[in-house]
């Protein structure tokens, strides 16, 4: 069994409330795991986008991230 875990970007729309995800921060560090507790719509017009609200149960904290910052283990990504 390998002692490394590789992460990749999930397909858009495949992550919902209750999913277990990791967060790729701007400092290029993978943090997590977190539970997705809510998906919110942010912005107006052409600037509208979704934000995923994550909960860290070890620190009792919430984090707000965009789609491009979400990560899941590579073995969970469907390959065609």
C-alpha cells in the first residue's frame, strides 16, 4: 500500500453538500479533509460564481473556497 496520496481537481458539479474534500490553498499546500456544508452563489451578472463552504471539525472552523481550490484523491476521479 502506498504511503502517498495524490490529489486532483474534481469534475464541476460532482461535489455536493456532505462531500469530503481537501483544499488547495494559495500557498500550494493541501489542507483537509473538510466537509462541504453549503454551496452559495456569489457576485452578480458576469461576475457570478459559486463558493463552497467547508467545515473543519478538528478546529471547529468554516472556510469559503472557489471551485478551482477544491481537491479530491485521484482514485476518486472517474477516468474515461
